[in-house]
C-alpha cells in the first residue's frame, strides 16, 4: 500500500492538465470509502440482530458442546 506522503509527491509531479482528473479520482475514492463504510455498518447491524434473535439457541448449543469437553489433567 502506498503511503499518503508518497502518493502526494507523485501527484505533485503530474502536469497541471491532469489536476481535474486527480480531483475526480480522489472524490470517487472518498465516495467509495463512504459507501463501503455504510455497507459494513449495515452488515454489522444485521449480524447483531441475528445473534440476538438466536442467542438462546446458540447458548444452548454452546453449553452442549462444552459438556463434551473434559479436562485432561
């Protein structure tokens, strides 16, 4: 991954005629990052809702699994 300072230096070496293209690309990246953050938050919310909906069943299954484990001392 390229660091921000390296990327900034590279951008500064571009001819001025590419300025608008760089600005448009940066805006695209910002929108894409924001969209992905929203999608991840929604996925996290759905996961939490599913876990909460099935919490009792999941806890019973976990207790069952743990009941088969023994301490080898």
